C-alpha cells in the first residue's frame, strides 16, 4: 500500500473505534448545554435589535383629493404609503369616506369596489369585505383589510397612516 492509498483510507475510515465511547452521557449533556448557551448568547444582539426597532410607521401625509369631488358611492384609487401599495378611497355617504389598502389578505389579489352590492370584492377566490370597517364578509381571506387613516383639512382629504384591523 502506497502512502497515497493509506492517506485515502484514513480519510474515508476516520472513525476511531477505540475512542468511540469517550462521549458518555454527562459529556453529551454538557456539550448540548454548552451549545444551547452559545446559541442563546449569540441571539442576544438580535433580541436587543428587535426590541429597539420601532414599529413600522406610515405617518406621512398624502393628499388624495378634494372633498366633494367624489360622488357618493364612487371610489378613487391611489397608492399609499408608497407606489407599491395600492389603496382605494370610497365615499359611502355625504360625509363619510373610507380608505383601504386593496391587497387581499388571502393572496394579495387586488380588491375592487362593488358599488351595487356595497362591498369590496376579491375576484381571485370570491372574498368579500365590509366597506364600513374592512372586515371579512365571506371567502377565504383570514383577516380584514388594513384601513388607511384619513384626515380632512381645508376641504381636502389626506391619507395619514395605516391601521391593521383587529377582526
């Protein structure tokens, strides 16, 4: 047997049968607890970082439209808080408006306003939402639509924040 073949055998059969039982129960428990301690200590900076991270804030104020420009029962699409978040402003009466993020909470399909039935509909899986509070009326969506806070100032309507419904 040449040296190279001997080296390969050592690599492939590196189990040392005479030292196989050196790791007894106490050694196993000690090494397991040590490993758990290392994992705990290494995750501490992540825990501290997550505690210090403020909740995602969407406190930007965005002008949507002027009051009265939207007829009762009509809707106006816009994006809030950024261009990738489609939203819908709905005028449900003379004085009442509602705005929602229109990504369905089931599979993010765009939700649209059904004026005739007075509810928001997701065409992908027949999900329906209540226009009053964004709660789920029917279908597979697991939770209500996030509502957008509105602010009325000088006959103008602004989007000022997003609140997750607790339904």
